[in-house]
C-alpha cells in the first residue's frame, strides 16, 4: 500500500475530526496555488472564500460564513489551529458523538462570523477574515464547559486542569483585543461563547447539531440517484432448482469476520497499530 492509499484509508476510518483536518489542509494547498502571491509573499483571498464585512460580500455570498473557517493565512496559522483542533476534538469525542462535533464546528463558525460582521459594523470598520480558530474555540470551550476539571497531561508541565488551558487562551485573546487582529479576536470570543451555549442547550435536551445533520442528510438524499424500478412482467412461475451458494456465503462470512477484527483493533489501538498486510486487506475490501 502506498502513502496515498494509506491517507485515503485514514480519511475513511478516521472520523469527523480527521476529516476536518484533511479539509483544512486541502484548502490551504488550494490557497497556495490560487490565492498566494509569491512576488510579495502573502495571500489574497477573494470575497467568495473569505468572510467580508461588506454587505455586498456576505450578503450575496452567504456560504462564506462557513468557507472562511477552512482557509488559513499562512502555514503556522494552519499548523497551530490543527494542533488545537486535534487536541480539543479528541477530548470532545470522549463524551459526545462525531455528528455533534461537526455540528458544533459549523455552528461555531457561523455564529462567530455573524459576530465579526456585527462588531465591525458597530466599530465602522471594514475587513475580511479566514481561519478555523473561532470554530475550534467553540469545540474547546464546549468540552471545557462540560468537564472543566478534567486532567490533561502536557509535555514538560505535567497534569493540568482543562479549564486552566482554556482560560489562558481566552485571556490572551482579550488582552490583544485592541492591539492587533481585532476581527479575529471578536470571532474567537464569539466562537468560545457559542461552545458554552451549545453545552448549556444540550444539557436541556436541545441538540443544535441535529440541524446540521438534517441539512447534510437532505442534500445527500437530494443528489442520490433514486433506484430504477425494474420492468415487471407477469408470467407463470415454474419450479426451478435452487442453486447452492454455500461456498460464497462461507467466503463472505470469513471476509466480514476479518474486517470486524481489524475494525475492533482500530477502535482499541488506532489505525497505526495495523500491520501492513491488514492495511492492504482493509483497503482492498473497502474499494
């Protein structure tokens, strides 16, 4: 199995957190090709990708309330956000589902985007933003709200409470509010607030992530090909000898059993614990 096949399998089996990271990395690579000016060494994101405070921007391109959260203005911007996303999502999935993670990420981005546009309108400023920070802050604050006293082990520091980590990040955002990247800090705080709100509503039985799941399911079903109805012919039935398919059933059972054993191993020890032969077998059967 080559590296590309390995990445495809990890994407397929890694869950929502891994897919969000893959999407962010893919969008960054697209940015390097289409939105990066090598002569000046900076990105120029069009207003159909970045979220702009201009009414002609977000008003005519409402999808930018989501797309901005998948693009990054630099490699280090991307790297730091993906590290925090991997950290926060792994904690979040300890208590919640994959669908709730996706719904929280999307809604945090949308809420933060509206807060950014509103804040800049009040301040009479004009700008545009990109970055997953606001959506990631929603995930981090959500799990912190649910389990603030969870112990997290950090390299060179040791055990520390989760709320300490989140508090430091939020305080740094507040301290830099008027110094630099005001729009980014507005969206970060807004994303954090939505993460808190998401858990409060969830504890009252209101799961906002179901809206995202419902929308995705609707469009998925919309573009699915409806199964064609076979031509029905009325005819007289005659008794036919029943074919023996025992051999195929046994082969299928063995294959499925091996797949189940590999999936159990992934759930217990992770994808990287598989042998080369197991990865190749899983890839072939997954095609």
